[in-house]
């Protein structure tokens, strides 16, 4: 029994295995068939997509060709030029006449004014010819010589230039040092002119109060020559030679009003100096003494 049972189990196992194998083979065949179907369907879809892309590209190329042809046709139509026969008529002249010669007569601003100037071509031609002629250069001046006949050195030329202020200042001289004390007195009298008239004010000079060093380098003192009167008689503006004084101070002192004011100022100065000068010691000592 056991043997029979054992054989029966083996058969049953074999049958189940065979069934399983047959089922597995069926499933494998199903899978392989599905795979083959999927691969065939995917290949068909890819071919369809490629064909669609090719058709699309062909359409775009055709449309581009059509556009190019249409643009060329439009350009050819626009570039068409109509050529006419040569005109037999002469061209019109320009309205600008160009540079005209100067008129012989120039009229005034208004019509009532006469001609302001008249041009003479002969005179203009003569002036043009004279202006074009080369004028010879001035000759070189001879060298300056000394008293002995020798040419001046550079140092001597500088000294000559320093003697005057130059032609721009009318060759104003530089006075020598020997005459500076005399000229200083004249200049000081001019600076003190504000003391002669208390009602006049004069600006203070730069070199005032500096002595001879305050004098300018180039200066000159002179007198104004008055013009003669219509009747030739002496007057306040035209003094005769006899009434003229030698210096400026003498002319100022000779005036009666100026003399009176000068005398008053002199007395004031003398009183101030007398209070501080000689014969004042005894008076000061007497004032210091006790009164009792």
C-alpha cells in the first residue's frame, strides 16, 4: 500500500509540475507575443512620427520658396524705372548770381540822402599796385659814440636808458643826486600846500615823511606857462616876467591871503616851540615852588 501510495503521490507531483510548466510556457508565450505586439506598434508609431515631421518640413520649405519668389517679384516691380527720351529744353539758370563787383556809387540809408561814397577803379588799382610794391627796410642806425668817438659799451647804454623813463613817459628825466636836496625842498613845499588853505584837502603822497628817499625816481618840477590874454595885459592868469618869482615858495608867500595864513601858522608853531624851548626852566621851577 505504501508503495502504491508512494507511486501515486509521485504521479500527482509530476502532474502538478507538468501543469505548472505548461502554464509557465503559456504565460511566456503570452508575454513574448505581447512584447512582439508592443515592439511592432512602437515601430509603427515612430515611422508615423517621422513621416509627419518630414511632411511638415517639406511644407515649410515650400512656403519659404513661395515667399522668396513673391518678394523677388515685388522688388522687381518696385525697381522698374521709366526711361524717357532726352529733354531738348535747356536747363534753367541758377538764381544765385555769385560774387558781384562793388558798385561805383553807394547810396545813403534813406532815399532822400545823396550818395555816401563814390568808388574810383583807377585809384583803387593805383593803391593796390603801391601796396604790392616791396618797401625797403629802414637803414640800421649808426652806433652811439662817446665824446672821444668810441662806441658805447653795454654798461654805458644801460646808464643812458636809466636816465629817462622812456618814450612812453615822455622821456621823464631822473634827476642827478647832487640836485636832490634842492628838488626835495620844492617837492616838500608842494606837499605842504594843504597847510596854506584850511578849506582844501589834498591826498597824502606815498613818499611823504620819508625825506629824500621818498622822492620818486623819475620826476620834474616846472611852471605852467599861461596863454596871453586877448588884450595882452597882465592878469591873474597871465603874469609878466617881472612879477614872477624864482621858486614856488616865493610865489605862495607873495600872495596876501596866503601870507596872512602862513604868518598865523608860524606864530602857532612858535608858541608851541617856545613852551618847550629855551627860557622855560625858570617858569617851570617857579610853578613847582610852594606858595606858602
